[in-house]
């Protein structure tokens, strides 16, 4: 079957796009391995607008149910399929290849998000969700008046530290090398009396019982030593890997493999392809932002499709 639009991804951006595509009566296929995106890893999300608190699993379920409710005859949901390649066919549009089918479409919206690099030290897997978190905006308030650690040395790590300083008792940031964040950000965050930071330091082990209780770290310069600090929360910001390999070489990306977009329209470098959410080079990545960016893209896609008639 030929489509006017194919949405790739089932996170907040993909789901929002699916709902808007249905309401605008655009003949659409939504292709996703599953619904929810990175949200599914969170035990409780408190910043999804309109909902006081919800688990990641329940939010994913809501995404799917919302799309299904409006899908009618306009949105075909292809769950359980992974896109492996997109081929540009000039005047005819695009071919989208999955492990099961090849779909033809006039336009594409990429909303495949990405995944955070995980901490790989003893205790990291055991205490994930039990003191270790990868989302300060989701979980930070649970650690009010507690001593916490941020692992990372880039802008994301320092922005996380800045957020945590508003309600945590103390924040210790450890960076494996020198700080990579913007100097003005580093200076502003380190000026807080509740803030401490260590360079040339590696996390070594996380200890605890039911929850994480301490972090063992190792200094690598100017001399090698190990130390252990009591901690009630560990926020990991060591990088994000966008899920964009299937469009590599087709559209422009930055050095981190995030898709470059026109931030007014969400258009990519290739006419007919838009992108939204964590897979893009947008400055901030959060659920609400991803959904809003997808809606912006859908408005622009709708206008473009009207021109094609």
C-alpha cells in the first residue's frame, strides 16, 4: 500500500504525530518496534503535562491507546517492525524497508529517539531504578534534601547538577577527564556552596542493599587513589546515542549522529523527510518537547501534502 506519510518511532513524538496525522486524515503508517521510547524505563514520571504521576509502562500504554483511538482508517500501526533502510525514489517519494515489508510513501517523519549510554561498573545494573537514574527531570524531585552524585563532565552533566542543586542537600560531580561543558556553565554551577566536582575521576563500584548507599571512585590524576562516599542518588550523564543509523548518508547529521533540522519546521536536509524528538539536534530533549516538535512537524507536513494534490 502507498502512504502519504510514514512515521517511524513510537515514543512521545511518534505517538503525538500519529494522533495528529489521524485527525488530519492523512493516510499514514506508524512503524515502531514498540510504544513508549525511553520513558518505559522510568518507574514514575511526574512531568508529563496533564498527569501528576505515571509509570513509564503505563505512559507507553497510553501512547498506543491514544493513537489506536483516533487511527480509524487513516493510520496503520505497524508495531514490532524495525526500519533498516530508507531509499529516495525521486519523484515517487521514498521506500521504507523493515524486516517484514517495504512501504512506499510521499513523506517521512523520523521520531526514533535514542538511548542513554549506561554505566558499566559493579552495582550499576543492580541498583538501576534503586538510586541510579538517567533522567534528572523525571526523577530529581525524589532526591530532595539528599546527597547525590552526577557522573559526567559535559553540558548535560552540569545542567543536571544545576537542576539538582535547587532541592538536593549536596551534589558531587565526577568527570573522567577535564570538564567538557561550556566554561560559563562550569563557573556558574561550581559557584554554588552545595556543589563539589572532581576531574580525572572514574566511578569504580556502587554499593548498597535495597537501594544504592555509596559510590567507590578512583582518581587517575595527579595520583591514583580510591575513595568511597555515602550517596543516596546517582545521576548518570555520560552520553546519548541517537537511533539514526538507518538514515546515515541520506540526510545531514551532526558529529553525534543527531539529525540536523530546521528548528522552525523540523525539516531535514532532504525534502520530504522531517524529524522530531531525541534523534534530532534540538537543544533540549524531553518527552513534552519531543511531542511538541512532532506536532510542529505534522503541521508542516500537512501543508506540504496539500501542495502535492
